[in-house]
C-alpha cells in the first residue's frame, strides 16, 4: 500500500524533517505541574538552548557553532519519547539511551546526514568535550530563565525549578549569567532598547 | 531607578537571553492569513531551520554545524521587528538591515559573545558561503514542510506558500527533499517507526 | 520551613486534589504526532472514558457506577508520568506499575479515602472483572471517537489510531458502538436535537 | 438524506458519546470574568468533581462509586446549554431542568443505558441521598481548589469564587478539605513527591 | 471595604470598559459543537459585524456609521449572559431582554454616555430602522463567512450554520454578498493583493 | 484559472470581509514582549476602541457613532501589515500610510462601500475632527485598560505601556477615565453587578 519513493535518500530526510516538526507540539511537561496550561514547546526550549550554548562557548573559549549544534539536537529524541518530568523517575526508566533513539530516527538517512546527527548526539551524551558541557549548561540555564519568565507572568511556584537548574551548572560563565538573571529583570532588555532609541 | 548590575557582562547576556525568549511567542504571521489561529512561533520555525541547515550542509559538502549556526540566528531580530508577511511589502520598508538590529541587540555583550552572533548574522545576510546558502534553503524548505503539515491538518489554501518556497531553493539537495516531501506523507516517519518496532 | 498542617488527613486530600488538577493540563501525547497543536487533556479523555464505561456496563449487564469509577481513576497516575505515546515503547519501560504510583499518591490519605482509590486502580489493572473490561473498552472507544472527531476537524492521518483502538475491543456492545460510529457522523446528535426542537 | 443506521441502539450511544465530547470544549464561563483567557473545560471540571465525590463519600461513609457517578453526569447537560455564569441569573431562566435535558439526550438510547443516566441525574438533582450531597460538595470544592490554582498562577480576583464555594459546603469532610486547602499550597503534593523520591 | 471613587462618572465608564473586556474572552459557543476547540470571541465576531453593517448600509442607502454603531453593541450583553447556542432554546429562556441587561450595565454611567448605548441597543432590538436591519444582516452574514472560513480550515460540519444564516438575510445587498461568498474563496483577497503588488 | 465572478461588486465585499477576518488572528504584538503567550487580537482591541470612542465622544460633545466608526477601521490595515511594536521603529519605516493600504483594500469595492471606508480612515489619520481625537484617545485608553487587566492576571511588567498610553491622551474625559481606572479595580463592575442582584 506504501509507494516506493523514487528518491529514498531525500524521502528519508523529508520524513525526519516531518518527525522533527513534532517538537513544535511536544510541551515541556514540568511546567504543567506548576500550573502553566500552555507551556513552551520542546522546539522553543531547544532553540534558546542552542543560542545560549553558542554564547557560553564564546566566553568559555570553546567552539560556539559546535556547542550550539549539540544543543540543537539534545532533545530531538522527544518526538518519540516526549518530555518526561522528574516526577516520573521512580516509575519509568529508559531502556535505551538517546543515542539509540537517534539511531532509529536516522536509520534510512544518507550517510553524511545520518553521521552529523549521531555524532552530535553522542558527543552531547558523553559530556566530555567543553562544547558538550556548554550545551548542557545552556539546557539548565534555559530552564532557569524560563522559570523567571513564568514568575514575571504571575506563576508563584517556580523556585524548585530555579534551584535545581542553578545547582547543576558547571561552567563559570553560565553560573555568572544565572546569578545576573536572578538579580535582574526579565524586561531589562526592553528598557535598554527604549533608552537607545531616538 | 535602575540598579547598576555588579556583573555587567553576565547581565548583558542574561538580558539578551530574555529578549530571545520573545521568539517563543512571536508567531509566523503569514499563516494567520491562511486561517491558522495559533500558528507556530518564530522559535519553533528557527529550530527546524537550523536542523535542516545541518542536514542539507552534510549532503552538500558544507559544514553542518556552521550552516546550522547561521540558521539559529537568522530570524533572531524578530524579537524587535516581529515577522512581517509578504503582504506588508508595498507599505513597509526596512530602514536598517538585520545586521543593524543584531548590533543593537549585542551592544553590551562581552566581546567574544557579541562577535559570534554578529559574525553569524553577517555571513547569513551576505549569502556568499555555501553554509549561508544551505541555511537560506533550510528557511524556505521549513516553510514548505510546514505548509504540507497544515494541509494535512485540514487547511486548504497553502499552495502559494508551497510554490514560492519551492521556487526559491538553490541547492540540489534541498530541491530533492522538497520534491520528496511533495510526493510523500507528513506521517511517513510514523509508519516507518511502527514497522520497525518489536 | 513547611508548616505542619493542623488537619493532616484533610490536607492530604487537598494535596491529592491539587495533584489531580494536573490532569487538566497533561495532553494526550499521541495526537501531537498527528499534527494536533492543542489536543485534549487527560482529564477530558478520562471523563468520557468513565461515562462510556457506565453506558457499556449498563448494556453488558455489569455495574455502571463501578465500571465508571474504574474509568475515572485509570489514568490518574499521569500527573507524575504524563501520557507516554506508543512510539516511546522501544526506549522507555515502566519500572513500577500504576498501582505503585497510586500507592505513593495516596500514601498520606486517611484510610477509607486511600482504599477506595487503590481498590479501583487494582481492579482496573487486573482486568478480571466485567467492570474492568468495560472500563478498558471505554478507554479504547474514547480514543476511536476522538480520532473520528479530529478527522471531522480536518486531520487526515488518524486511521492508525482508529484501527488499533477498534482491534483491542473485547465486549460486544463496545464493538457495536465503534462500528456504528465508523458508519455515522460526529454531528449526528446535533441533527437529532434540532429535529426534535419546536 | 439521512441514512437509517443498521444498529440504531449502538448508533444512539455513539451519537451521545459524540455529544459528550462537546464537554471537552465548553469552557467554565465564570473564569472569563476573572480574566482567564483559556479556562478549563466542563469536562476537566467534571472529572475532578467525580474524583472528589468518591473521596468525600469514602470519608463520609457513603458509597464512593455512586457519589462519583453522580458527579460524572452532573454537568452533562451543558453540551446543549453551555455553562451559564451567575451574572446571567437576572436575565435568563431555566424553563426545563437538567432532568429534561438528559431525557432528550438519551431519548434514543437502549433502555439500560438510558436508565443509568437518567437515574444518576435525577438522584443528583433531588439532593436527598448522602451520595448526592457528597457530589454537590465536590462540585463546590472543585471550584474552590481551581480558584486557588488560578491565584497561584497570578490571577488576583478569585476571592468571590472561593467565598461562595466555601459557604455552600454541607458535609463535614468537604469543609475540612476546603479549610486545609485554604491553609496550604497548591504545590504541596509536589514537595511531598520529591521528598519521598530516592 | 470599597473605596468611594473620587470621580464616580469616570469610574463608572472605566468599570463598563473592563466589563466590555470580557467580550474578548467569551467564545461563540455554537462552534464548540462543530468541533472547534478555540473558536473566535464575541468581540472578534462583533467587530466584523459592525464593519459589515457599515458596508451593507453604504450600498443599501442607509447610514453606515449608525448601522455599524448598532452592530458594535449588539452582543455587548454577553459579558453577563455569555453566548447561548440554539441548542439551549428548549431549556433556557430570557426573562429580561437585552435592553434590560444594557440598562443594568450603564446604570451608573453619566447621562450622555448611558444614553448613547441604550439608544443603540433599543434601535437594534426593535429592528424597525434600515440601519437596524443592516446590522442584523451583518450579524448573520458574519456567521456565514466564519463558517466558510472554518470549512477552509478543515471543519466538515458547518453547513447548518451556513443555511440558517443565509435564510435569515433580509437586505438585497447582504444576500448578494452571501451568494458571492458561497461561490468564491476565503483567500480570494490574498490572490488579488499579490497580483497588484510590484 | 480564476473564475470571473458573476457579481463583481458583491464578490469584492465578500473578499474584503474575509480579509477583515484576519484581524481575528493578528495578535497585538507588544504584549509578547511582556510575556503574554496568547495576547488579544487586533479585532478584540478594535472593538473596545470603537466602543470607548463612542462613550468618550458622548461625554465630549462629539458624535458617538462617527467616533466609533473611526475606531472601527483604525487598525483595519493590519490584515496586511500586522501590528508593528514600538521596538521595530528604528529598523522599519512605513513607505505608504494607512490611507494607501485602505485604498488597495477597497480598490474593487462598489463606490459607496469604498467611500465609507476611505472617508473614515482619512478622517482618523488627519486627527483634525473631535471624533478623530476621541477615537485616538480610545485607542490609547484601551491599551491602558488592557495593561491593567494583564497586571490583574499576574503580569508584572506592564508599567511602560500604562505610562505611554496615559501620556498620549488629549481629551479631558479620556484622562478622567484613565485616572479612575488606575485608582480602581478591573473587577469593580462585577462587584456592582452582584450587589444589585436580587
């Protein structure tokens, strides 16, 4: 019943691209517990993770593009697994790691395309390169910033998310940004932008 | 009235990070015209652009991480400008390009962090490197794929968005993926995933 | 830092009630894969499951209130685990069943309140009573009806959800309702209602 | 123009099930007045009402499954009437009670299915059994808990909803739970859950 | 406990303005029955009603501003009553008309402000002026156009809403617009706009 | 490929009406920057602008219906331009004013219909009549009231929007309403409504 595609390599990339589109809809599940009815998507989280990874890497002397690339793919498995909150841990276990999910996702891709994804996921999961550490800190820092933004939107109970994110940071610059964010305002950028306008 | 931050470099990065958070909320405006009440955000679009840029670059012999990095920042100016649809063009003009917006956004950033962003934006806007061309094709291809996904969700009038995206592609691989997507199904990946499950 | 409540029994019930409120926000994750941006919540699914369980039980000669009660609690563990889609199965395993989650949820409840929940969950999970079988069929039938409703809203790719739900039904009456739904219209009730109005 | 269904009993149940699906979309209208743009649905409210009815009945010595069953159907008429806020009362009157709506809803159902619904609605509306009183208290308590959750999400003006819900409670246990909720936190359950995790 | 305002006239207008803000949240309830999870608000409906009333009046030789003004206030009572769907009619009756609701809404307003609203509502409800007939036709035509737009978004079951709206039209020009809309496309305007662009 | 419509005048009005439907989806972009994920639409804003314009005009001795009519069309160009936030001003300029957009929008309309819209837009943009000044104040006042409503919903950073709206008001009555709103409560109307109920 399934037509054989005339260009299987391109079809496999199109299929993966549609699968990655699911990240636009998968919600970051922890925020539901805080009371957020329509929290941001995994895609929205991942974009800022990748951008923060680039900025942190720049200041930590690592490769910004590589750090960002790891951030870009770090939750791409959640098209299939969704985002499991911490509260699930006593009841649910991963029987296959993110590398295994990625391997299945890219199984039909042409070689170079497959390799660039599996390489990024493996490096991120191993956490041994400076870029992987910057990307992991970006993941935590993004959550902390989002918690502050939800607090500025009225949600009262975000402190546990701030604390656990702050505690996990390992790079000096990510810690400085976290502390600056905790001391600052979520709308500081806007005040600056207005001040410099004619 | 504004406290002077004790760590101005980190504060500037925190401010920019909060500004980038606005991309989670800015909607891709063209889809409103097609009838989509709650279309995807610029952040959601940008993440898949960056991922597609990496995949296209891998197959085109360019640097995947660099191409993705350009994709990551290509719409980051829309925190201030929002996403202007094509229909605005007869009435609205850019008086300063994306490089100028980015320059204002990173004005207070420490040097390395500022440079990594301005460099990425400049390279993308000039469109002279292979990575910039892959990122631009990823931008168009993402729109085409999203149009197909909206059609699969019931929206009838997406053809103009498909046609103009397809017409702008310049790399051979992006064109192949577009044609494969047009011949395939938005849920092909799911069928494959189920088939290979035990 | 935590105040000791003056009425620990009532506090435990209030805590559980707030936890059950999370079901209003947890989304039915499979529909994200079909392209639904804002699918129904687990609470919305569970209500119709319980109502259908009552109707099926009535026609199958089982106890409607009991069957409905099992349906009412059948996904109440998803406050902690969220709704795992089928696509997660190759990668994620339950290390503790729903009874274990429920046990933790009701650990501080007064005895009668705790027992009524654990009893319902245990009976549902064992699937040996007629009421448990009616509730399970209601769970599948609800998904099938929802798939038809998403199709009537424009979503094209719901067939796999229809097929797998239909295949799992075990009671004669649930099968008849599924077949009638497949042959009918999602707005048949509305046509009937208008016809009988003065 | 309407096909005669081959299985009218099953078709009638399928029709009612689609009608009950409307409860997933009907919003609890009072919250719009407080400023909530996307408040919970009647289905989401009803699920927690039914669950609370079971818990209250357990502690009040009534039949939990029966009390829950009454809660399950108590707003099922709102597929046709929607949820009328208190502010409508000076201008709008019910010309036929909930029993009459239910009678129309189940008019074509097979006898056992029809009777289980009409029996539950009649018992709830008469409010003479302990189970009906537990279900009514669950309705009010659910509203009070939801008001506290909206307050924890930032909404300032929920006090009138808390006061009127609290004032209507008639069972001792529901009053204790209300008072415990007013003295406690909407995220108390989460703190407990984390404390007991390894 | 309530402070006496120092400027009671202005306070009354501010209060009414906040009440009118509720129209941004009250949903057009009939669409829930068709399967629309997040249908347009009464405010969104009312704006297009007023605009259409102006256009119809212009072509019918009536006063466009007056017709629009009637449209602007025609559903303003729904801050208190919400939007009752047709299916509620056998069970719910208005005990006081829209003029009575409006009278309560403007009871504390300064005289000129109160009179402009009550005058518009009374003229609309009496339906004797050409402007009132244009505004009523605009109300029906708006519903018909919205039904076509939901159909173009994938919803299959909008025909009853089209038929009843079309049947109620009384002015020649509104009928012509309805027929043109039924023969045309919801995205015709976009095609025109693109054609005339440089 | 495009059918020639048999009634070009009515088709042009139907086309414009569908275009105006886009205002139901275009979001007021500034609120995204404050952290509002799903802010009100331009249509929702415009309705209250028109209603406020009528109320202000009544008290200022201007023509309420005319002032409201100007408010009704004042943002109708945003179907094509969307709502540009203040932060875009250093980078984006209007090359053609709102009159030019309107001229294109009504180009194919029959003459009376076209003239009523272009006349309203021209009068509003010139800001020389009392009605135009009332409508402009209504635009600012609506923003101020909405800011207060978002603050009552938990959003902390709305002060800049309040300040700039208040500063721009030019009529005495609009200023009084703004000051009364700043001194009052967003739910004052509800308290009044309950007090007068039997």
